[in-house]
C-alpha cells in the first residue's frame, strides 16, 4: 500500500495570503495524484488531478505541481471560502490511498 | 446537475449486515466506474470498493474484502454496497462517488460525490 503523508497537519493563514500544502508518497506515483477540498458538512470536492490539471469549475488560484513522490497544492490569494481540509490521493496503484489531510484555518 | 444520493445507513450491532444504496439522477451512470469511499470519525478518507461499468471488474480494500460486496444496476442507475460481518471499525460516513472518465480513459479520481450516509456499528 502506498502511504501518503501530508504536511503540515494544520496551517493558520490570513485571507489574501498565498499558501502551499505538501503531499509525499512512500513510493513514486508518477503524476497520478489528485487533490480534494472538504468543508464541514459537505462532501469532498475534486480540485486537481494528474498532479496539475484543475477539475471543471475550479478557480485558477488553485494550482498543483510535482511528480514522483513530492507534490504541492498552492492557493494564491486565499479567500474566505478556501478555509477547509485538503486531501491528496494517489491513483497509481490499487489500493488508492489518501493523505491524512491538511486543515487550513483562519489566522 | 448530476446528483448522487446515498441511503441505507443506520445503527447496526457488530456482526450485523447492512446494504447501502446510491441513486444517480444523471444520465451517464452506465458510462462511469463507481466507488464507495468512507471516512471514520476523526479519520481520513479510505477508498473501500471499485466497480467497472459492466460489473465485470470489482475490487475492494483488504480491510473489507470478503465482507463487503459492491454491485450496480445500470437500468436503475444505482450502486450498492452489501456489508456483512460489520465491525466497530466500519463505523463512518460512506460516500458514493463517480469515477472520472476522460476521452474514454478511466482516471481513478472521485469526480462527483454524494452527501454520504452514516453507518454506526455499536452494541
């Protein structure tokens, strides 16, 4: 099983700031990496797949990068609706696995 | 807008059984692989099971293999998860998800999610 590790666990930031979240895979997953956003009381929403391709309707302030074992999700100019928990997921090999999540909270 | 609606969750005793259902109000259900993903209280997301469009291929996480069975009925645009021999650790919210398909290629990411149904296994 590929273990996905996200850092940090919690990030306190102010609206308008730029933030970068990290995700590391225990072995190479190529570019088979997705990011999701989850807000309280809502289902997760797909943000990024293929490490860097935004899903339909996702604002351009969300961007993903990386390959192999190191990946990042960057949110430029944080807006109030961006405060949520973010998960990465590898889909290179079954069992598809998620990171434990990074919580973005308002500073 | 496509919508996935789960049902069938509830409280069940350890060792008991439950069947979850997911209805798709969209018109592309039969074109997509489908999956169940769960989240235990205070824990992360776990991909539980995966089924192809024609049901010819299914797979499950080792944690549920032999106990959970995923199935689908394309005519009813519905996905199911039969859960037997339930354990306390199966407690959580179960999400029905539609797997992405792009230009005929399956991309195993969850493009659409239902709101989830809560399963509680407790004596």
